[in-house]
C-alpha cells in the first residue's frame, strides 16, 4: 500500500461529502487519522459509520491535521478559513468542497493562506447527511481543483494524489471559469425550476381549475425546485455575478424566441428546435466516452417489476446507461422508459435485450 | 358486455395514441370495427398489432364511421376536419387528440361541424409510433374534452362513455383554459429546455474547456430539449398567444429574481426558494390521491442491479411511486434514488423496505 499523502485529515462539516472523504481515506489507508468537526449528534453517526477516528466540536482541533478539508456550506467555509488563517503552520494544506470557488479562493488570498487549493467534487448532493456517506462516492467523479499562480507544486501534487487514490479524477480549472460553468449547468436550472413552479401554482389559483396531471416535462424540469434553502441561498449569493450573466443570457434567448414566435415564423422555430436537439446530444456525448449517444424508447406494459427487469437485463450486460427517463402512465404502473446509451454498438445490444424481454423498442 | 357507444370508429393518423384507441376499443368491444387511415407501412404494423380491422389511405374512408378520431399533428387535424366537413352526416361524431385545442374548436365552428368535441388525453408521447400502442395506455389517464355551448348532450355522453369504458377519466374544460394551462406545464418547459442547452453549448465553445459533467439538475431540465420538431413547431404555433403570455410571465419572474439577486438580498432569496419548495409539493400533491407527498432519499451502493432491487421491493409491496429521480454517480453505477411517495404511512413502509435491503434512507 502506498504511503498516505497526509497522515491526519481534519474534516470540518461531516455530511455526505465530508463523511465520504473520511470513509474513502480510511478504506485506502487504514492507519490514517480522521478528525471530524461538527455538531455532537452528527459526530455520533460519523463515528458509528467509521467515517472519522477522532471528534471535536471546535475548529481549532483542525490545526492538528496536515490536511484540512472544509465541507460546510460556502459562507461557513470562508468564515472557518478566516478563523484558522492566523494559526496555520507553513506546511498546512487546506482545501474545500464548495459549489462555488471564487469567494473562498479570494479569502485564502486575502488571509495569506498559500497552502489553500479550492476543490469541488461533482458527486453527491450537498443537502444529504452523513448517513449517506460512502467510501466509493467519488469513484470516477470529476473533482475540480483551483490552483493559483501562488500554489506550490508539491502541495498540489499531494492533494491530487489523495484524490486520485480515493478514486476521483482531479481536474484543474481556474475559479472564474468554474463558477461561470456551474452558473449555466447547475445554478440557472435551479432558478428556472423555481420560476416554473411559481407560475404553475399561480395559474392554478387564478383559474380555479385543478392543474392537469403535470406531464413528464414539467416534473423533470421542476424536480430541483425549492432545493435546500440554506445551501442554495448561499450558492446564489456566492456566485451572484456569474449567475446574473447566465440569467441575462437566458433572458436574451427567451426574448429572441418570443419574437420568433410572435412573428409566427415556423421555419425559424423549426431550425431553433433542431439546433437544441443537436446541442443536447453533443452535451450528453461530451460527458461520456463511447461516442454517439443513441436514444432508445422502450414501452413497458402494465405489469409489476418490468422496470426492474429492464434495469437487470442491461446491468447483466454491463451496458452503460448515459441517462434514463421514466414516462409513467397516469396509474404509474406502466409507460415508457427512454434510455440514452453511448455507442451505436452498445445501443444495438440494448435494443436486442429489450426485444428478448418482449418489450417494444425503437430508436428516436 | 355493454353495447359499444360507437360501432365503427375511424382513426385518422395511427400512431401511439391512435393505435392505442383502436386496441382499447377492440379489447373492450370485440365486435367494433376500427378503420385505420394512414400511410401504408404504418397500417401494416397497425393491422399486425390488431389495432385496426380495416385500412384506408384516403380520409374519405372515415365518412363510413359513426366516430372519427383525428390523431395526427394539430395542423393536419384542422385540415382533415375542413376537408371532411361538407360531407359529414348530421349524426357524425368527430373528436381529436391534439395538444392544443382552440384552433380545432374554432375550425369546427367555422365549418359548422357541430358533432365535433375536442379531446386531449394526458397519456403517451406524440412522437412515438404505433409499435408502442397498448390497450391499457389510457388506464387512469385524464382525457380532456372541450364541449361548447353548441355541443349536443347525447353526443357528449356517448363520447364520455367510450372514454370511460376504455379506462380514461374524461374531464370537461374550455379550450381557452386548456391551452393556457398546457402552455405553463408543458410548452414553456420545452422552450426553457431549448434555451438552456443552447446556452450551455455556447459556454462550452467560448470557454475552450470541456463542460463539467452536467449534474442531475441539468439533465432533468434539458431532457425534453429539441423534442420532435414537426410536432413541437406545430404546438408552439397553434398555442402561440398562450405561450407568449407564459413566456412573458417567466420573463417577469426571472427579471424579478435577477433584481433580488443583484441586491444581494439573502432573506428575499430564501423566502423565494421556500415558496418554490411549497409550490412544488402542492403541485405534486394535486396530481395524486393519497395526501401529503413524502420525499425519500435512498443511497444505492456501487453494485449491479440495485436499482432493480429497489423497484422490485416497492413493486411487491404495491407502493405507489408518485415520482422518482436517479442521481447517478459519475460512473453511473451508484448514487441516489429520490422517491416521492404519496401518503405518510406508505412512505414509512417504503422506508422500512429500503432499510431491509440495507440501503441508507432518509426523509427530505
């Protein structure tokens, strides 16, 4: 077994992400010491799970570690960093796992914490508790790191090695680019979901009619509406300028489509919709190895367990499902499954497996 | 077996919906005659499935039926209605299944087709072909009907009876209200999905950085991006004014949130997010019997078939899943399942079943 890049790791905020870091580190290097810092009841769970070896209620305890991982909401991490800054040793390495990066990178700079490298694993959900922590949470996950011109190479290398060895794929990105990208692919979608449910709820009140069964597109687009307020208020505020740019871009695009629609320009609407189809396909392909993403539509009849049969058949064949969507019939017991499979050959194999199960399947 | 409300049904456009009407009618009344009118290759499939008993390539063949169901895209249905109008007998009943209702209701009025009642089943997807047709597609589905002041009661009653007997829940709504509701819960979500993928694709090009793995919120909200252009161009155009209103409302809400965000007003952002959470919950509850919807978060480890295990366990217990979402880890083999279960008691039962499977579960 390789020597651990850090012998003592302090985790400030032991939720899903922090707990999983602890579990993964301990699974990789059984001798590693993991100090959990959080509220008492959280630490009881963390100890029971084996996510931490030591516990503390005060952030000062983190000073005993050679790696400090800040795993609380963004604003809390910034405050913790400021509080620890004057007492950090010259070789202390500090990182975080927050969804926005400029604030904390700027705070590290302002407080002269040159041992800080920002991080953001694209895994898990910030709202979940330590009871969901898992040693394999980061297996295959992109883990952004935001080194700056001041970052010492040896420090970055140690952190990179830690993350690689617990299964993540570290990727360097500057904090500015990170925040702009996340504004588009995560923060704006949350805002739009909130806008849509507000509009729909108001329609219902005004119309004095029940809303129709909200179809799959409405459920998909509003699934993240009203996500954990404490977390998301922080994210919106921390990334306000990038999110404002993203909102402005969305307003401009929506206004442009509005004009096309008001003109009744069918050809332009068609071209716009075709472009969206191409964009979606390319974005999905970009996420994956395996080339072209094929969309399969599988009809599932009204019999129990059929979704399970589909999942099992594909699982046994080790077919990688890029994405899936269920379009249940109103009684929820039947409907369609749309499967996006990377690679024409794998898709053909999936198609054959569905046919073997007697399920009608077609390519979109 | 009850006497069929119609002895001969003509289906103009035999796709998923048309084919399922044929299958359902024939399953309910084996003696019913179903005339399918469509392209030759479509009719070959429809006959093989048993969805139709007779076939024709020309819409005139529909005149032999006592019920004509228009199941093509909206604009085609309007044209077909206009073509048939002068030759329809006084007792002919005509309906349609289009996603927008004012156009065809107005066309029926303009052409004096007083035997017309517009319809829209909230089941299936317009883009799917006849090979996915099923006799039970409408089981439990809301089927909107748009009678007008001129609609004869006997005619409406026969159509209502047909739909009830094939398992649907007919519900009267005026065409105007229908189109306004659908603009909010279906058409606008499609527009926003297109806007988001366009923005994300442009970000990627400009940044010269690969987009990050697009998280679950992005995949959820953009799943319907670029849906079938022929169908959706028609829907957007047919419902342009209601959709314009819906877009204007979204622009106003997004602009208001933009102002709050620019002010950095954390309390207002929090209140806005809390309201969205409440709105989503109430909208989901409105769709369902069974009262309060509970959200369960189930962690699923990195082992094949675990999603299937979850589905089977809930299926065996006949627990009604209002909605579900998969949040896969980057390697797609593990992650979370969020289950929305109607009724606190059923949710508790589901929670216990997940615990029996050894899967960590918590309530949101």
